[in-house]
């Protein structure tokens, strides 16, 4: 699936909920369903700076695609990072770097996050795109 197709699915899912309490509950459910991260990666090396809660993010490059795993000590943050992983995992570095992430505005997610969570969201996106950039330069020889 392409990033726009995944974003469209997420927008559809969020449109099923009428108020923001229901959408937050959906984020909590997404947080609970985030696949477990290998404890080996829950170290300072993988900790994202700029997040109020602790967020660990790990990425690997296989067959031209980037694959992410993550965890957080905050359940809503786990839900947010689960959405980002869903959008970015199994995508090429170029597609990750080019992604505008319109779903964040179209679902209302960005506007309904507290300033500290919004900063954390931006830090997660920045780190994921940084991984993509490094993989692109290292394995694909492009800048």
C-alpha cells in the first residue's frame, strides 16, 4: 500500500467517531495494539528527544524499504507512534521523505493535541524521516 492509501484509511477510521473523546479512546486502543518492541532497543540511543513522554524508535532497512518499531511509556503517545509506523513502515526512504502526512490535519489530530504532545509528534516524524534519509544515502547513494 502507498502512503496516501494508508492515510486515506486512517482518515476514514477517524471519521467514524463524532467527538474527540471517542477519537482519543481510539488512540488509546491503537496504543494498546502497538507491537512489542525488543527491550534491547529501549535504551538512550533510541530515545527521541523533544517528547514529553519517553519514546523509543528503531528502524531497519530491508529490500529497499524501511521498517520501524517503537514504544512509549504513555498510552496515547503509543497510539500516535503506532499510526506513524503504520504510515511509514514498509515504504521506501524516498516515499517517507516526500510524505506530507495530510492525515494529521484531515483527522484533526494535530489541532487536538496538547502543545507538548504536538512537539512530540513533530519529533517522532523528524526522527523517522532522518532514519529514511540516512538509509537513502547509505544504501541508495542518493541525496
